[in-house]
C-alpha cells in the first residue's frame, strides 16, 4: 500500500470565554476561563473574550475592566478584540428578524406569576395569539427537541429538565435582549467552534442547539466542566458572595485551579512564573483528567482559595 503524506485536515478551533460583568472575577469563573483557554491552546485554536453586558440592570460596567485585568494577570491573553454585547443591539435585532421571517417568533403577555400558576414552565400559551411585538416579550417557537447531545467532556447527555424544550424569551417586554438570543448570535458571528463552560449551563444547551439550527448555522462542540461549589448546589458566584480573586496571588490561583481540574499536585510546577505555568498546563492538558462530576466542592475555610497547600491537605 502506498502511503501519502497529505496533512490531516483539522477544522479550526475558535473558543471563547464570555463573562457577565456583574462583579469581579471569582475563582469559579477563573476555573472556567482557564479550562476553555487550555482546551483552545492545546488544539492550536484561538481564544476569544466577549463581555456579556446586555442585562443592563444587573451589570456594573466598571467590572469589565476588572475582569479583563484579572484574566491578563493570570496569563490568559485573548486573541482578538474583546467584544461587548451592549454595543451590538442592531445585530441582535437582525437575528430576531431572521427568526420572525421563519415564523419562529411570537409575542407573549404572560407574567411570571401566571406561568407559575399554570405549570411553572412556559407551555406555549401565546403561540397562536398573534400579539403585537412592541411592549410584549418575544419568545422563540421551539419546535425542535435537542434534549440528547454529545458533550466533549460528559459524553452522551440527555436533559430531562423542562427548560430544555421551552419556548424561551429572546427579548424581554422591557426591550432587553435575552441571554439565549445574544449568546447564540455572538457565537455565530464570532465563528465559535468549541464552547467550554460551566455545568450550570448544561440544561440550556438544547435551546442553544435549536437556535443554531434555526439560524442555519453549524453547531459548535459543547464541553461542560464541573462547577466549583462551597456547599452542595451552591456554586461559587456573586449571588453566593464568592470573593474576588486576588491578582497578586495569580500563580497560586492557577496552581489551585489546575489541581481542581485533575492535575496531580506533585506534577504541577512549584515556581511562580505565570507564563511558564500556563505553558506547562497547555502541554499537559487533556480533558481525560477532569473529574466527571457536576460539581467540585472546595473548602473556603480561612478564605484559602489562594492557599494551594491548605486545600491539598490529606491528598
Ligand atoms: N455569560 C454567561 C455567564 O457568565 C456565560 C455564557 C456561556 O458561556 O454560554 O454565565
Ligand atoms: Zn404567553
């Protein structure tokens, strides 16, 4: 048999980290950012950062810079200009128009209370009511069922949560474009091929896949990482008052994140050069080492996020 030396075609890899600037970067988001960065770089990909500052009442514009400074301090450099969702309203309107042309959008006047009284999940109540679009929330007529998909980390996943098949809101009655619309519009516009994010978003993946299909766009590969929690079902987050990471302890933060990701403590370099730590982590990265768990409990006693040695006691 003759051997040809045609180089193997590898599709490009474009990954992203998409923080919402509702507070500074906490350790849980650093963990996700690092995982998506390592997976992108290990695959010779690009890593983009997008600021999801669309939900104006919840966000604090000054936090965008704080988050970006923290990423940089932790050696996570992005490959293209950062985009800000607050500056992309025209684009989101175009995406809504596309859905409208396909008759996949409708106005809804149901209040939260009414939905709660019916079943707790939206049952398509307004689908045929032909309500005007102004002053009403706009919902996606979700006709596909993508509750089964293959995750790069979790393997075959089936979502039984009712949110997976809901007609989700894409624009709220107060005019704010909703997360499900903007995240997909931007993933499509930025040509994202791989999405590494926290497991807290796994239930929304079916909606996201259906939106990719509705926009006739190629689906990215999803990869859901465990979330870090202080207590069961209490992921590190702003709501749970997780402290900001300390950029001055960047090397320790990275080492702890690598340890929690599944690297063995004795393998992680002990020095404090961020660039070398990150380089080492890219070289050695593999999803196979990441625990197949929905959440990883971490001790925050004595505020020890940064104290790599304390957290490893007893290992
Ligand atoms: N902006 C979202 C968040 O901070 C992440 C969106 C995503 O990764 O799909 O939770
Ligand atoms: Zn309704």
